[in-house]
C-alpha cells in the first residue's frame, strides 16, 4: 500500500493511510523508513493496537487490506459491517469475504499499480463506493449474523443426532 500511495496522493492529495495494529517492531520501522523515502510520511499514520477498533474503522472512507497472505480476514468483515467498501488482495480467504465488483475490489497481491487504481476508482466515485459499502454491510449481516450462525450450528447438531439415532 505504501508503494501505491504516491499515485493515490497525486490524484487525491487529501488521502491518508491509517495503519492499525502492532506486530514486529522492525517491520514497522521499515514501513516508516519506506514512507519517508517515498515522501508520503505525512500521509501515513501508525496508531498501534486499538481496542476497540470500531471508531477507527468508522472514521475511514474506504478500507484497504493489502495482505500477502490471509486466512479469513475478520478485519475485512468488521469494516464491511460498518458499511465500508473494501479494496483487498485476491489471496487466501479474502475472495470468500469480498465479492469483486459488488462489495469491494480484489487486486493481485504485491501489485501497487492495481492497488492504487482500485483505491482511486472508489475514492473518486462516491456513489459506487457507497453502494459497495451498503451491499457489503448487508452481506455481512446476512452471512455472519450471530443468531443465524447459532441456528445453523443447531441444525448441524440435530442432523448428527438424528442420523446417530437412526444408525
């Protein structure tokens, strides 16, 4: 994302990138060094671990998840639940969460050009971004609703119990 940001800032000078979370301190230093080298340090904000994260997600215009690997993407689900359009990489479980061209945009991992184009396509088209955000929120509430998940699990248990009693 940091490599994509200069092209984004060229078109949308008010764009900022917020990095929430903690991890390897050497990695964070490398990211800060890269941001300085690219001349975008004033547009990149490292806020560390946040609990709750919801206020930070709510403040975003767009959620970008440029993962190189991702098992599921719970952060993406959280952002979508708040009505945020998503730009994510087409890796791991992310395509199961983000429906390309409907609830967000998927790009190839490590492609800063694709990432900047996708981000710009939404930052410069508020109606499309809003529609994707609304569709994403509806999808999350339909697919990941706690009551529906519990009901589905109860159905699985019922099926297993009935088949066990029969056999």
